[in-house]
């Protein structure tokens, strides 16, 4: 008979006691005692929620979220690719490896944000390459998508691979920062199909870039945003944007929330909305309050 498996925190992989509701290392909250179906992290001005959804038997999403100093934030959201081996471990290890690099950059204002973001995604790739997996199935190497944010001073540096997204939200409404690296989105860019056709395309989630040892040999995407007024940064997996495919649809849902809703309240509401609309995939949402002044 094999020894019982020690429960581990899905956010940071620290050992958990069966009765734990909070991880002692990273503070992630487990929605139910002994359950990892839903985890939450509330740092007041930044928060994240990850939910298994209603269909998948395990949560293959992961996140990393830390505040450094008074206001700098390092955040990573990863989505394990379901056709890959050990995708839940790949997402968890990638998020942690990238997050640790971003934490170092968040505490060093002299460090270039774009370079740090590229290094973070490189660290994630290295971590995924070390994930142990079996060849007894027909699945491919462990892999995941990734979106990250380094929030320092008056700028936000976002990096990504795949189709996990980042949005900036302020009084002018939400706008998408990232561009999905998918066959459907690339067909739109080439003028082969319209955005409306892309939303109905069977290739909507066929990613053309990812984090993993078998990923294409091309650099990660990086974008720098310097907001002129306070707002919120939203990072999410496709488990959310499956139901809110456009920035306008996201804005409509956010507009229905109570005025002054906290970052944690917004993250929970968005995750709950995705579950309520079918929960066909794992759902992870990170929300960061950002004031450039």
C-alpha cells in the first residue's frame, strides 16, 4: 500500500495539513477545509481567485501574487494546457518561478522592467522543463500559458505567452493589453477572418505559443502601460474570457458590481460569473489596484 499523499498548496506548493484553510507560507485561502477546488489570496490592493469550475476534475490553473514594499506588485497567472502531461504542475511551477523573478525586479527600481519580464518567462520555461511526467500516455511535454505583470512606480509591464489575458480598467472602461497567440487571432491579423468569425472559430483556443520545452523558438510578448489615472489591472485565464470574449462584455459585467468593490470582491465576482455561466474550464482571475500618482 502506498503512503498517503501530503496535501500541498496549489499556489506555492507548500505542505498543508488536512484541516488547513490558509497556507502558512503564502496566505492563499482554500474555500473549503482540505479542498483545493477554489483558492483565494487577498492582499487588499491586490487579490486573486482560482476556481476548478464545474467540468474539469482538477484545477490546472495557478497564480502568484505578491506586494513588494508599499505599492509595487508582482503577479503571474498560468493555465496548464489540457492536452499536455502534468499541466497542473507545469502551471504551478511556472507561476512560482516567474513570480520570484518579478519580486526581485519589483524591489529594484533600477532594473529594466522589460528585461525582468523576459527573464521571468525564461525562468518559467526552465521550471516547466524540470517537471516530471510519464510517457505512458499520448500527451505531450508539460506546458502552460502565462500572463504576468510587474507594477512599479507609474508603469505596468505585462508579459505573456499563449491566450491568458491582461486588461487595464479605468473610468474609460476596460481595454485589452494582450493579444491572444492563437490560430484564430493570427488569422484575424492576416485579414483571413473577422473578429466575429474568430469568436466562433474552432481554433479560438489553439495556441501558437506557450511555456514549455517544446514551445516555438520566439521571444515572449511584452507591453508597457503607463496609465494617466488610477484604475485596475486584470489578469485572467480563458476560463473567464470564454464568457466575456470582448472588453465591452467585461465592462458590462464590471459595471453591474457595487461602486467601490474591493479587488478581492471583483475577483470573486468574476470567477463566480464564469462558474454561473457554465464553468466549462478552470477559472483564474487576479485584480490589482494601481495608482500612477
